[in-house]
C-alpha cells in the first residue's frame, strides 16, 4: 500500500476513516420537508458494495477518503457557550465535500515502467444539491481509471469513465454503480497511456506546450473553466527538472507519459469539486500534441 503522503488528492483536504464518517457526523436534510440527504458514508458504502459485487474475488483495498469544507454547529443546550468551552457532545459537524478512492490491487497494468492499479471512486459536494428546498435527486460523480502506484496519480480518462449520477437513495447509487463498472472497458485507456510512453518531446517542445497552455488562460475567446492555472503549470514546469519519477531524461527529452503524470501530480492541489473536471481536461490538453507529433 502507498504511504499516506502519496494521497491521490491533497489541496485543503483531510483524511477520514469510513467508520468516523458514519458515526461522528450529522446528516444534512432538505430544509422544506426535513427528508434526509444521502450521507457521504452511504455513498462510499454503496460503491464499496458495488465494487465487491462486480470484482468478487479480487484484492480490493479499503476506501481512502478525503473531506473538506467542514460545516460546524452546536446543540441547543450549548447556545450560550463560548466555542472554547464546548464539549464534544455539544458540537455537530459534517463536511460539505468528500472524495474517495478504492484500488483493485489485483488488476494491474505496467506502462512506462510504472505499475498501475485499477481504481474506482467518487466525488460528492452538497453545494450541487438544493438542500434549501424539498427532497430531490442528489448529484454524484463516479470514476474508474488507473492509478500510478508509485505516486498515487489518477490516470482517469475522459472516454466515459467519469460519470455524473443522480440518485434519491443509496440503493439506486449501488445499482447505477454496478451498471457503470460492468460496462467499463479499460482497453482504450491502456492503449492511450501506452501511446504516451512511446512519444518523446524535446525540451523546446515541452516549453512550448507549457507556454501555450498558460496563454490560453488569458485568451478571452477560450473557455477557461477547469483549465490548469498558473499554480498547477508551475508545478509541471518544476517537475520537469525535479520530480523523482517523471522528470526529463539525461538528454533533456521527456516522454508524453511523464508529462501526463506531471499534470496529474499538479492536479492534486485542486479542490475536491474541481479535481475530476480538471482530470478530464488533461487528455484534451495533450490530444492536439499527440496528433501533431505522431
């Protein structure tokens, strides 16, 4: 198992166990009818059940969970207390955003000299739901892809393995997740990643790519939503020289596979609610350069 410091996402998140998610956090409700929302715990458990159902007999890791944006409250009996005087049983807490990852450790591929394991997970943000109204379907994201084992980069492709779901109860999430997993084929993604490892850029090509990508941030005619910002591109440029696993070769060239992983590594600084959308941007960033150099 990878070290905790190699989490698949960092940003402003913190690690959370599934047990704590289910026992220590309140569940938000829809304000106008007091119907409870699907909790983060139920979302993770539904996908875990789906993974064990579809991949029965495989070596499946526990879910690695990251949460952010805590929503804190207090019990009515503690209404007049100072925050520093609150007891644990007088506090309430849930997290607005949550992301988790499950590894199928026995399903692996090797690309560019690195081991990849099949990964399945999801993203949930209560900001996408109308909790101020009556009960309605909630929004979820489910992804399937490969994770580079050495540094926990998620190589999630844009060809249908990031799916937006709506559900009103956890059983519905389970059924939809099973359908997605049973229909997913990893062949196209592996072929694409293998192609990346066969293409090498010169240093000048890498510099041109970083420069053109940055310029598009300021192009008024280019939609920049979910595009990589200066911070992420700075990490990519720094990684060209310093990244232990994906830096340039001795002659200054760098494989497209390494560029891909520098981008996914930089994406770990994204917030939970933009992480997968930026992940889906990466193949779009690289596609014209792949066509140009093939």
